[in-house]
């Protein structure tokens, strides 16, 4: 697929309008908004982590209006069952009096699915999302059903509350394209939030594009060329997170239990493509890889006990690994 300068500019302008409309309902959080839009344009799932009350749910609802997509919200609780997510076969009585099983779809059958407080559900229910997130299908009663297109899951979790929660297993974390850490607002942003929510105005954001437009924009993202040197830089960065490799930097061998998967390398390059287009460029730069490294890899590496005792975070280690990969 050949994309010209006009299409690149049109892509950047459309994304700019999306951000402007989201900003009418969301004060601040520009980085979180940008990363959510990148995951939508790439076709991946996003995990939003932050304390309650930061507007994570409001952000997803606003996004559904801006993109004009069917929206569904699933409130995860310890007693939530897999059938409450994907649906179930139920016995229905026909007009003639005979009975038969028919499928009743669950809330997962929407284009934009908000999995609220996903770490409150049991692993059995969390695993019900795995097939949907990766394959965009669900299997109930031995029959596989396709989910709408486009489809993506935006999940939220509370990082400070541990009672009654179930940490997401590595296999499910790896299904998320990016992990977005939602920070607490500044004084100025907090003042804007109070003014916005206290003024009685709601649902200000307007539709910018449709599901068909999103699918078309994804095709443009996939067509962005990436130079071999840039790909090699991204692969060196991913490989440097593996402590079992003798050539990995010392900080990785000393403080990491395991590194990012090949899916992490795919996510890193795909997000860098979308970021380049959002910035009006039809080529991926080294800076795009560096900028997307934290959201794409922070949830794909595991720190060991020594790292926790030293007060290190995934972001601290990744920052040093980026420097090491840049110097090679």
C-alpha cells in the first residue's frame, strides 16, 4: 500500500481532532489519551493503571463517542463468572411450545469494551478475556463466534489496593499492547476538573470518525516503512531485557527475573509506526522507539527481589537499557 504526503497529513489531522474532542471532556492526561489512541490505531488492547477517581472510565466513555463505536462496560468483581463476560447458551421456548438452546451474547460483544478493575475478578474469569483479546473471537458451547470489527479492550486496575484482588498473570499482561500509568493531576488540572464537572455540562465530545475509518487508518499504520537499523535498535532493546543472556547489560542480569516476549518487539515497532504518523512523518525514527519503550515493555519485564529491595522500578531499569542499546 502506497501512502502519499497528503494521506499522512490527513492521518495526523484526524488524530489531532480526536485529541481535541477528548480534551473537551477530559482535563489533562494528554499522555494517557495519546497512548490510548495509539493502541486503537494499532488494533491492540490497553491497560490503564491508576488510583480511583482519575477519570479512567470517563476517558473510555468519551473515546467511544469520539469514535462512534458500540461501547460496553464490564465491572469486574470476585463473583463475576466467565459466562457473564462472553455470554452463554440459554434454554428458550419458541412460539410453538418447543424449547431449544440459543446463544445470548455477553458484554464482550462490543467494539470498545471497558474492563473496569480487571484485577478484582478471579483468574478463571480473567482468562475468559484471553481469546477475545488475542483472537477477537469467543468460544461458547464448542462454537466459535467472531467479535465486531474494530474490537479492543481497555482495562483498568488499581495499583494500591491489594485486598480482594488477583494480580494479572504474565500471559494475560502480555496480551496488552501498552500499559498506561495514569498520574495524579496537577493543581491547574485539578482546578479544571472541578470546573468541568461542577458546571452541569456533560457529553461535550463529538464524533470525529467511524469504525470503518479506524480500520482504514490501521491499514495506513501497517504500511509505514521501518529502516533495518531502527528495527535492529528495537530488537536489541527487547533482547537486553533478558537476564539469562550473557551479553545483556549488568542491570538486567542483576535485577530482572525475565524479559519481554517477541510480542513486546512487535508491539514496540507497531506503536512506533502509529506515533510517526501522528507526528506527520511517514518513517519511523529511533526516537519513536525510545518514546514507546516504556508503555510497551514496562508490563513485560519482571523485577526480582534485589530490585525491589533497592527501590528500583521497571521504568528505572528500562531507561538504563535504552541508553545501553543506543550506545551499541
